[in-house]
């Protein structure tokens, strides 16, 4: 493609998908859009090279300014400075070495200016390390032709959107026709979380209901955002019950000619199934090592094969709630001894009362007749919600009751007992069926938490070791609400009154009070005092 100084740059796309990505240009009538075009695939598939060569292609195709030079300016973004230096810049200089394309500026901000005198082409590339939403201000006053995000799954969505707003600003219209093509290109491995924005953009998963309707519509397969999906490098081999027993190479994978024979098979040794599924099989799976709170959860066992629905008259409505400023309400139904988790309602930075008031109308539509059913609703909440907070004389549970949701506190909020309640359901059967199943459409956050996002906190600076404390994140609250729901159903079979008294004496709640079980007899309650 480019030659000089004894160096010849010749590039052949590593596969059909990479070739389509390189050739992608706006259709007629869409030239004014600022597209976001993303190539995703397994490791080693040639994604990074395709993006870097595409930058050069756009520079060559740029309209000339009034002086006849084709000028363009790009920003290349990686999540951390060490990764930027050791991987992204290293790959760039492998394609565009300094002794051929000019000296690289190693003073921040890193940059590389490439000039082709004969073709009258000038390309300036700036390299940035950004990984936090608040760093969007770093894009202020930046005027570029386009931006390339390397490993997009590590970059917050806010940075991608802020970066797009700076594209098409160079070259200025004062000097000619401006940018012929402007926008964002990116490469990425598959996300580890189904709630990652890339999953919504690609249409792999639906945005959750806790987002407002307008946001869900804007986030799901938005216009102007295109994905180029490479074939997986490996495929899982499953037995009759769905367990993975092996992996096989995919001959349709891209870039195999540029990898040593057996490269992908060599990645299996000493690795985890989750990592292989995510990085080689191109599945949304948690590849990072973690210690899940509920390791007994199995997708093929506990996630229903089709959406579950409320069955009036089949059993009581079950409700579990975890309070605080990120309240979670989980609804389910008990049918023939099986708990069916049907719906999640999540709040962000709202009070319990406001969240309940906003949720009840949705529950009335989703679970028609639940309040009038002869089955009595079973609602269980975090017992620490029985304590007064913020100077308010009313507790979270009282606020929920006054808003219309009748809840009782669980007999303890000891994490071991709460987690054990759900564990028993995950590891037992009821009438030949799993004792608990989850609706794939109604509770995506809970399911993703059960897969590993609901996890114990890692010990900082110690590899492979974890504390007994749960890592508080967007998945922990709905998963804990699910555990409270199960506690409310199985309270009679979990512990004897004596065992509950002993557990209550040995475990203090966050508000300083001991755990309280409203279902014990008055005689037992007097004994506790």
C-alpha cells in the first residue's frame, strides 16, 4: 500500500468481516452522519490492524484543502496509559515504524505525524488514555477527523459519545471542503456483562426495564452504530444436558494464516471455561476471575427456556425487597412448590417510598389481580429497613407499607443465612423440576448477577483471594432482594426457633439491633428477651 526507504507496507484483510469493515462507507444520503463502526471478535483475529489500516485509508481518501494537501487528524484512545504504551502504540509503530514514517513524539500527549510528500497527504494521530466518564472533559476543544477506540468494552459509553461530538471538526471548512469521512471506529472483544452498553447497541440483549422507555429505545440497535462480527475462534462442545465438555477449533475463524498452528488450542490449557467462552467463543460471559456468591447457579438449569408469566390463581405473588438509595423489588410466584422469579424493578438514587409508588402501577399491569387473589402476597424485606434512617421517624418498611406494598422483615440479614436460603433452592428439585427458575426477559440483572457479577470482593493486591464481603454493585441489590424473597417462602424449613434465636444473638444488624423474626411464637419472643 505504501512504500519508501526500503520499507513496503502491504496489507491483506484477515477475513471477510475485516474486509467489509475496511470498505464500509456511508450510503447515499447518509454522508452527514457521524457513524460508530465496531469490529468485534476473538483475540488474535486482526481487529487492531484493520482499524489502524482504516485510519490510513481515510487519510488517503480525504478531500484536498485549497493548497492541495489532504489533511486529517485522528485520536486513538485506550483505557489506561500502560496499555496505551505497551499495546496500542506498539501495534501502531509495528505498522508505521519511525524510521520510515517519521519520529514518534513520546511527550504527552503522544502523537505521530505521517506525511506522504508525493501524494500530498498529512495524517496526525494523537494517542490518549481515558477510562472514566468524568474524563469526557478531556475531549473539550479537541478537533479531529475521527476517533479510534482500542478495546471498546473497557471504555465507558459516556466517553464514546463525547468523543463522537468532536469528530468532523478537522480539517476546517475555512481551508476547503472539510472531512470527507468523519466518525468513530473501534475494535473490541465481547463484553463480560449482558448489561454492557455494547450488548444493547448490537441488539444482543434488551435494555432493562429500570431504564426509562425513551432511553431503552435510543440504546437498542441505534441508527448509525454498526457492528462487524467476526467468527469465533473456538466452539463449545456440550453434552445432552448442556454442560460444556470440550472445545473445538472453528476453521472459519479469521486471521488464521497469520497465527502459528494450534494457537487457539494452546489457549485452553490451564484456563477457565468462562474465559474461553468470552475471549475465544465470542460469547458474553464473565472472563475475569471472580468468586460468585451463588456458584451453584447453572444457566441451562435455572434460566427458563421461554419467558415466564404470572398465572392468576396458581399461587401467591412473592416479593423481596432490598432497600437503601438503590432499592430493588423482585417479584415471583410459587407454583407447585417451584419459585418462579418473574420480574425485577430497580431504582437508582431514589427512596424506598418513591420506588414503591413508581413500581406498584407496573405490578398491577404485570400481575393482574394479585392484590385481590385468595392467595395472600408474601413480601419480605431486608430487616435493616426496619430501622429509622436520616432522622425520619418512619422506617423503610413502614414507608413501603404506606405506599401500598405490605412487607415484613426477614428474620435475619446475616449474609450466610440469606445466601444459604437461595443456595438450597438452587441445589434441590421440586416435583422433578428445579426448585427455582428465572425468567430470562423479566430479570436480566438478577440472572447476570447469578452468573458471577454478584460476587465477593477481591482482596486488593492479592491474586486469587477474596473477602467474605459482597462486592456492592448494580447486581448485588436485586440478588439480595431475591434472597429475601426466598427467605420469606422457606422461613419454616430453614431453621428451628432455637436455631433462629441463636443466630439472632450472634449477629448484629447494621443499625445495632439484633435480628428479629416476626413469625416466631410470642412464647419464643418472650424467651428471647
